[in-house]
């Protein structure tokens, strides 16, 4: 077979040299360099497939005539003429035993029977595609192909007709070697179309879909992000509502049942249940006094979301302790609730604030918008803070309504009428002392069955677990993982000290009386007003409806805080304070008649108006803190301070329970006047751009153990660098109110 190859395909005779622009690879050449390479023929451009036209069964190659083809006019270098469609389309279709073809620069082995001189002349074409219809043979090159002449293709079947002429590159596209061999052919730009065609096919395969719109997909992505933020806010609000509905409802039902002498004697004669109730109230009201020491550490350690989840779990534990009412179950669970009251509220306030800031980021996500807004305005995300805090408190105040469901649907069926419970009551309202003196010790006309109590407590337990699941499943994280690592990495000692250092800010100091009054008013409406005014005049069976009027009004009127979008921020706060001041004066001067139902409309109106003032107070304070302290590294400290002062006020109300009603109202009215005065003075200082004194948030101190952290590019997560950038990129007018000037002791003095 090799001898036949030498005799039939040689440079002198039948195997004519390839024309300019082509080469041979143990196959057949034409004017366009279109050849039939054998298997394993490697073309650097990847444009020439390795196919073989020679059958391996015969063992010989057919004779090659050396005369010119009368049809084409150029020397046929291969026997017979075939069309390209008659060739194998893949090397896999070649018959077994086909001899190999060698790549350029690699000589055939001596065993193949080809001399080195012949092998050097047998280089495959470079950058030329042999298949018609590809980039190497565009349809526009037909004229040039006719000038060069068509090339028949050998298949070993001389009886086949000659193919139509094939276009090929002109002689000017290749330079011949000195020895007459096609070695190192140079390709002009027009012959690079084969590679470009391959790249075009690759782009079609892995490139973007022709209908893909990057801007539209980006808008959809951030729309999903914004919907996720709204889902988080609604879920957190729903979880808070369920938690306090269960807590307040169970506590109210428990205190009424345990107040009845018959219930205590029949069911718990030897465990002194009344003394247990006093200790339960002490644990709930006294324990939060120490919350400032551990709340920031708890939130930073667990994270905002998981601190909420843990606190709600403690509330669920309190519900479960009522299945077996003993000292060692009720008192520890009450102490646990007292420990997590401040962390729960601080984490919720921080969570809502972070959702408002994230929503603002997802709305203003375009880079061109960020470039246009080199310095973010002071009130950039205030609108979202107002809206989200309004949504939260509108949902939360409904907990006062939901908490009355056990009373309305279960306990009212067992209560005596007002003529029995209020028989010994002589004075109500401002003339009363302590907590409803003269109230009958027997309030239950029949004792509820234990099975019914278990059913009610199980329903409350299910609601508590639902609140936990809502936080666990529906609430997303407030911070990215690396942000939480950064916030913990400033050191636990610094985290412990920073709440105390933040109290040196004059803005917080001026808001302390407002925080205290916020704690006074919410507990006063649930105890002093509800018992000494409402129950004293209308009876215990109408207590639930009185508190429901307060809750509905507070929920609806929380939306009035949206007026801060158009009005100045102090207007809702002053409006709520004015409503409460008028009501306090009214209550100070009014003593309702015991057992007189005609006073019900007035009492319901006072409860509704008090709810309006409470809504404006609570929502306004949270919005105000969000506007003053936007830096995310400070928010948990600020809300911890706020709710800690509220807890101190609640503890004070617990202590003054034995005082006369006039003394209580006088203290509240005085506190309200001081709170309004100090708040207005704080606003005046802020308007004067008076410098503030804020502690510097230390930089994170990262540990390399356990994970790899990018020290030099830590702001990539938006944790440390973003917070500093917030302070550095302010307007000059804002810098005087919140800039942090370093001191020698590591703090900042303004």
C-alpha cells in the first residue's frame, strides 16, 4: 500500500503539488487547498476535519492519472472526482486500518514508507475550511474561485462525475516556501473567517439569549428583593402581635382566676397561689432593670433575627408553665420573660429600621444614580422609616384586641355581674386609693373545668409557636453574615460599654423623660385607668371591651404618623402629648360613680382617645430615633436604651401601685410636661447644628481561625467601610450633628 502511495502520489507526476494557498496531507489537493486528510491529521485552526477517502479493505490505492482534467483544466492529483457529500463526515466513520496522517512539523515514521523530503511537502492546510458553506468559503467568493479553477476530489471511484468547482483563496493569500513546499503559510485577514466562524458558533452556544434584557432582569431582581423586605416587615409585625396577644391574654386570665378565693382554695389550697402571683409580677417588672447590661451582648451574639426568635421562645415557655401551676414553674418563667422584654423590643426596633434602610438601597440600586448622588441627603430613607414603623405599630396595637379573646369567649361566662363584684366599692377614679379598693374577693360564679382551661392554654400555646415559626421561616436576616461578624468583632467589652457611652449624646439625654412617659402611659391604661375607672364603673365583665376600644383606636391612629411625610416630625409627638395632657387633667378632676352604666360612652371615648395619643407617642419616638441614628452599628444600642428606660418606668408603676390616684396622675402629668419641654429643647439644638458627643465604633478585630477573612477589603461586605462612609459623606450641616471626632481615649467628642 505504501509503494502504491509513492508511485501514484508524488511531487513529479500524478500527485501534483497543491496550488498556492493549499497543502497536502497524504490526501488530494485542489486549487483552493481543499484536501482529504487521513485520520489524526491535526489542523492548528481546527477547520479541516480528518477524513479519509481511501478504503482500507483493498490495501492499495487506485491509480492516479496525471493528465489534465478536461473538465477543470488543472492537474488532477487524485484518482477520480467526487463531491464533498460523498465523503465521510467524521473520522469515526472511517474504516478500520486507515493509515494515520501527521500534523505539521512532525515527520512520518520510517515504518510508514515516506521519505523526509516527501513528508515535508505533506502539511495540512492552515486556516482553511474544506466544507462549503462555511466562513472559509463565503458565497461572495464564487468569482475568485472560478479564476482559480475547480478541484475534483478523489474517492477511489473513477466512474463518478466531476464535482462543481469550489471557491478557494487566491494565490496572493499564501506565500510559497523556497523549496516549493507549503510550509508556514501566511494567512491574510480574509482567510481568518474560519476561526471567526468557530467563535460565532461558540457565542451562539454559550452566549446570552437573544431575548435577554439585562436591565429588565435587574429590575425584576430588585423588585423581588423589595417584596422580600416587605414580607419581612409584615412577618415581624405579625410575630410581635401574636406574642403579646398570647402574653397579655394569658396574664390577664391568670390574674383574674388566681384572684378568686374559691378558685385558690379548691384547686391550690396548700401552695399559696396569691403569693406566687405577687412574685410573678415582681419577676416580670423588676428583672428588666438589669437588661441594659446584657441586651446589646445578646443581640450581637445571636443576631437580630435570632434574638427575636429566642425572646418569643421564652414567651412560649411562659405559656407552657401554666399547664402545671407551681412555684417552680411560674416564677422562673416570669423571671425569664422579664429578662427578654428589653431584648425583644430592642431587636424588633432594630429589625424594622434595617428593613427600611435595605428597602431604600433596593429602590436606589442603579450605579448611575449613586454617581449622581455623591452625597446622600440627610432624609434619604426617612420616608421608608416612617412607613415601616407605622406598619409595625398598626399591627402591634392589635395585640390589645387579640389579648381579650380568652376573656370574651371563655372567662366572661364564669364571672359574676357588677352588682356582686362591686358591692363594697365606694369610690372610683380620682378618689380611689391603690388598686380598686373594696373589690369582691369572689368574682367567679362557677369554676371552669380543667379540660376547658387546657384547651384555652393549648390555643394560646399554638399561637406562640406560630409566632416562632413566623420569625423562623418568614423573617429574613437583618444583616449579611459578614456584617454580623464585623459587629461582633469590635470586642465584647466595647459592646458592653457602648450603651452607656451613647447616653452622653445630648439628643438621647433630652429624650429620657419622653421614654419614661412612654412606659408610664401604656401600663397606666392597662391597670390604673382600666381598673379604677372602667371596672369600677362598668364591672369586670366589660374590662375586655374597654381595652379593645383602646387597642382598635391605637392601631388605626398609628397611621396618623404618616403625616410626618409632609409635616415636621415634632407635630405627631406634640399632638399625642397634647391629647394625653387633656385626658390626664380630665381624669384628675373626674370620679365616676360605681356601678353606673350610663358612663360607658364617656369611658370608651377616653380609652379611644388614649389609644390615639399612645399610637402617636410610640410610633413617633421610634421614627424619631430612626431619623437621628441611621448608622446600623448604633441602632441596637439606641433601641436598647429606649426600651430600658421604658422598663424602668414600668417598674416605677409597679412600685406606686398603692399610691392614691391623684398622686399617680400628678406624676404622669409632670413627667409629660418635662418630656415635651426637653424634646422641644433638643429639636432647637439640632436646628442650631450643635455638636453631638458620640462614642466611636471600634474597627472589627478579625480572627483568622475558623474562616478566612479579607482584611484588606473588609468593606466589601458593606460592614465597616459602609458605616464610616456614611459619616464621611455627609453635608457640612449634618456633620455638626453626627460626625465623630476622634479623641485620645478612643472616643469621640463633638
